C-alpha cells in the first residue's frame, strides 16, 4: 500500500511525499460506553487501516486529498469547520490544529493524501485511524517525534474539540496501541494502555446490517450527558468511581433514565474485569457469555442498540460455533462483533447473513478480522 499511496500522492500533487504513516481501525471487544466514564475497556486494532502521506506544500495552503472524497484546500490563517462533502477533512484538519497544543510544530502548509482499506460507516472507527495516521505523518514533516500516548491523546482531542464528538479514548487508544494477536486494555481514567493475548484458536468477526450509524447526530452526546447526570447525582467525578452497592443504595434518588445508564456502565465495568480474568485462565465460554451479556445490557439498559443489531446478536448467540456476540462501538447502528471458535467459517457467516436477510431484506456485510499492530510511521 505504501507504494500505491506514494504514486497516488505524486499524481495528485505533482511531487513525491516526504512522510507516510498507517493507522488501523478497531473493534470494541467489551466495555460499551465505559471509556468516557473513567472505566476500563478492551478493544483491538484490526488488520484494516488508513494510510496518510504528506509533504510541505508549495501553494501555502493545507491541501487534503483522499481516494474516496473530493479534494479540500484550507487557508491556514482561517481554518474553520468544513461541512457537506468536504467534512471528511475535519479529521485531519482538527489534528493539524492540535499539534502545537501537544508541543509539536505545525507544518505551515502541507499536502496530505489519504488511502484506506477500512470501510467507513461500519463502526470500525475509520475516524480515529485517519486522525492517528495524519498526526504521525504531519509530525514527521517537521521532524518532531512524541510518545505513542501523546499521539493518541492528540487524536482524541481533535475529535472532541474540532469535530465535536465527545468520544472517549477507546478508538484512538486501540489504533495507537494495537499488537498482533492481542487485545488492547485501556484503563481510561489514567489513561494506561497494555496488551492481553487473544487465546489461540478463537476468531473475530464483524457483521454490519447496513442500518443507521451517526455518532455525531446527538444520540452519543445524549448518552454522555445522561452518564454525567448520574455521576453528579451519585456525587462522584466519573461513574467508574461508584460501586454497584453505592449505586443501588442511591437508586431511589436518581431519575429513571440516568439510573438505567448508570446500571449499564457500572455493570459493564465489572464485566470488563471479569473478561480479563476469564481470558487469563483461558475460560472461553465464560468470556463469550460475558460478551453477549454486555450486548443485553446495551440493548435494555443503555438503549443504544437497534433491532438489526439485536437480530444479528440473537442469530449469532444461538450458533454453536459462536462464543459470544455484541454490538461494538457507539451503537444506534454500526456493527456486531462475534468471538467464535475455528469451527465458524465463511459458510456459517453466510448462513447468518441469509437468516438476517429473511427478516430485514438486507444482506449484512461480514468480515473476519485479525487483531493487529498499532499505528506506525512508514519508510518511503
Ligand atoms: C465510540 C466512541 C468511543 C466509545 C464507544 C462506546 O466508538 O468513539 O470513545 O465511547 O463509542 O464504547
């Protein structure tokens, strides 16, 4: 991909790139909406990525080009949020704006080209991938280097402050700290990043029902606000600071909706810890049971699922080759992740897709995924 990226770059801009980077998408293994509540989360970087190549620009502008989107040029003296078909460039533009806040020199003007084998809109976090790949490529242009953690925080800040999505650190953290055949564990309050081996013989799958996925359209922010309301009522800075007993003791004083959200988040935090313990002792059936329990909690307490995702989870959970299945990511659309044994193959995945089609008349996409390495600078 690096040589294809360099060729495309030269074709678009008429000169070769000076730096290039790759950043992967992610799956959320378990820990639904625990990240911005200060809890732990388990995810993985996947073997699908975004690549970014950059060079100083001779025309004094910030020039963005991408395989699948219209080109965009921005005056560095008047950077403003983009809308319509140009809005894809808010992610790299937001990263450029954050560089000085993290002690990194901003290139005065640049050309940036982006390529990807990570389908957008599937809930695999192509936004975090474009942010991290851009951050690495632009920092390298000015010869600057920083820790992996700094790049992860910078990418999240770009999304929170410029794109306007109040996400936690799951997506950028997994893209930054991925490791082949490993999960990424994030203790989000610190944050602290580590890797946990995936047991041999298991497989990861994504199923996407092609139903609505729009994190920025208000649902995500609404859930975020309900969690904050619950934390304030419990008198804790984050829901992760409250134990299940504390929550139940105060349950009478919480309005119904924040109480449901808090029950999900606090229960989910416990499930993440139980999954870590189950993985450590090699207990796959307990791991899978907890994954499906996570989905049920999202479905009934956090209420961020949709019927298409529930149907895929129902079909998958009933299959003997499937250990567990759950919605992965923000919700209100996106994808279902399944952890399976090696007995679950493309043929079984197709059968699930057919069964889903019978009910919703839409064929879901499905994709076997591998846990893979995190973001990296690439030699040119
Ligand atoms: C999205 C956000 C993450 C996280 C998940 C839900 O992917 O970007 O920060 O909150 O939703 O767990």
